């Protein structure tokens, strides 16, 4: 299980095409969320960590969001993304370990969670919550999806329960929304919680 904390584990998955999590499209609930945002937020600083092939980043870019940062520690999907979006600012393509991002260097208005939480070692979940809170500006938001099923696996995706997530997140966040997503991708229907959390 420790190897999920190593970039090489994920890089190999991309190189061998063993990327079963990849939906090949922007996550429908996140697309719906993005689509209802007002024009006035399009300059806000947004982070998509563990972005992989980064369909959400591509969609935000296409919709005119100008300050979106992609972070992943596997270089392969970032290289691919740069080819697909040659006009995307390269300084916002960050190949780095999310847990090592400096909160002095990076501060965001909101962060999008999409199949990243379930990819990290469950023993690091509190560290994840703390790092998310540290990277957000005051009253910044963490928005996205979490699996609400405990898969009982020793490899990703690592699921969990709403009760566990409430306990972990409420130390650093006000929970605005944590409800079963009604518009998940068909393959994930009924298995995801849509979350909207505001840093305390
Ligand atoms: C299950 S994949 C999901 C990718 C993408 N969000 C999606 O839904 O298609 C998890 C991603 O998180 C990245 N990742 C895992 N741990 C990371 C870390 N500590 N720092 C940065 N990226 C990480 C992996 O390289 C991988 O691209």
C-alpha cells in the first residue's frame, strides 16, 4: 500500500495504460458545478490536485477560467495534457507531490477533488485534510466527489464512509454539502458523495 505514495507507481500505470479510474471526460457533477458558477469567479485561483489526465482542468480552461493550476507527481499525464492544450500556461502545470506544496507559495480560492482522495494511502487522510486547508485562502472551498463505499481493498481506490469524512473534515472545514451525488457518471451512480466544504 505504501507504493501509492510514490510517483513511480502512478507513472507506471499511465505508461502501461492501466488507468481504470480514467473516465475520459470531465466528471459530470463537476461539470454541472462549474457550469453554474458566475463569470465573476473566472479569475479565481483554482487547484486540481492529483489531476491525472485532467479533464476538469481542460474544461475549466475551455470555459475561460484563467488561473487554474494542475498538480500531479506523475509526469506522463502532464506531458499529455500539455500536448492537448498547448495554450495552457506551462507555469500552471506543476509536477510535484501534493503533500510537499508550500502554502507560502500556493494559495487557492477553491480546490477541486476528483478521484484523488481515494488514491492516497488512507493513513494520510488527516494529512490530506490539513494540507487542503493550508492551501486554501481564508473561507476558500474544497469541492468535489468522494466515494461513499468502503471497498475494503489494499490498493486504490480506497473508499470510506460519510461518517468518517465528516469527522475528519470538520476539524478544518465547515461542511456545506456532503450528499449522495445525483448526477454521477453512470459507472459511479450512487457511490459518490458530492462535497462542498469551506475552510474554517
Ligand atoms: C486515481 S488517479 C485520478 C486522476 C484524475 N483525478 C482522474 O480522476 O482521472 C490519482 C492521481 O493522483 C496522483 N497522485 C497520487 N498521489 C499524489 C501526490 N501525493 N501528489 C500528487 N499527485 C498524486 C496520481 O499520479 C494520479 O494521477
